[in-house]
C-alpha cells in the first residue's frame, strides 16, 4: 500500500518502559467514522501500511511497529500476545481512543483477536485478513513456509522479487514492487520473539466471546494461510462473514488494495449506519 495524499504523524512512545514506534492519522470534521487500530504481519514495519490513510480517509487510524520491528527496539525478554495487547491498550488510551474498530493481517490477525478478547467492550468491529485461529491452523505450502523463515525476504529486494509469487501466491506486479521497496529488516531477535509469541497461541478457547461483528477476508490463492483457515474463523466467530478474494494471495491487501478496501469500507459503513440509527 503506497500513500500519495494522507500521511501519518510518526512518533516514539514509551509504554511501561517499552519503546514503540507509532503511526497516527488524525481526522477532522463531523461524520468521521470510528477510529481504526491496525496490526501488521510478522516482521512488517509500519511503512507497509502507509496506504491505510488513503484507503480509509474518514477515519482516525493508529498502527505501530511491534518490538524488534521497524523502528521499535527489541524487548529484553520475549513477550506474549496478551502482553502486547495490554501495551497497545495503554497506547490507544494515550491517543484518547475509547471505542474502536480493529483490523489485523496475518500475524497481526492473531493479535487483533487477542486484543478484541481482552478489551471486547471497546472493540466494536473486527476485521481479520489472511489470518488464522492460531497453532491449530491448516498449514500452507512447504515451499512458501520455508521462505517465511528466510530473513532475506526483508533484507534482499532481489530475493523478494524472485520469490514473491512462490512465497505469497501473488504476482510481483507494480503494487508488490512498492511493498518490497518499503521493507525494513527486523531485528533477528525481534523476529524470533514474534514467532515465539505465536507458538502455542490459539483463539479457539475464547473466540466465542468475540461477539462484535467480524469480517474475515481470505485469498483463495494464499500459499501461507490457506482459505480453510478463514472457514474455521467464520464458523467459530459468533457474528462473522467470510469474503474471498478470488485469485488473491497472502498479500491481497497490497496487490488487490482497491477491491479489498471496498469490501472493508462497506463493512465499516454498516457500523456507521447503526450509529446513525441509534442517534
């Protein structure tokens, strides 16, 4: 996602002694939608989400580099999803965000589910893209998963261009090129901590408590998180719908940005209609 118009304010925030690099898109005027908090995929720096401001121009948006990724220093010790969710809750408090919609992609989809569980009275809508219910997931293709653990996909642009289709199931077109150019190599220990946070984690013990409306979006050509995982989420979540991007790979949010944004915007606009009716 590459932004041409709306750019965020990027700051470093200290939350309980943990430094987090944060991107914030403020919004002004009447009729703005509910703030959107976004969680990115494993090893993904916030520049890769730079197009969010243009995709959702009427919303305040907040995202961050998790520890050890992008400009956020790695923590001294490993962390769990519930710990990161608590830090982020304190972060959104700092920005004066009370109620919010939450969106997560891939690894960030797991964090989005954890955050929505811990603070479910404040999360009004949940959007899960190319993600899974945790370690109980249906695994992707071995050829793609083997590339996932190769950190050259962050540090070597040519490696990424050569392996983009095999890794993600998406064509390495213009949108993918912009994504590759925005990559920042994560700290190796920070990347390891992200994988450890996911190890043993599953949303299935608590997923039935996520009663807010949920949108699950999957690509049917995703070689990392196969479509079957979306069906599991759609079945397990009490109020969910599943949208499938035909021919979409793992990074359909980048390679099929307009199509995906339209689906998400329609889902979020339903929430605005409910607020208007209540008013």
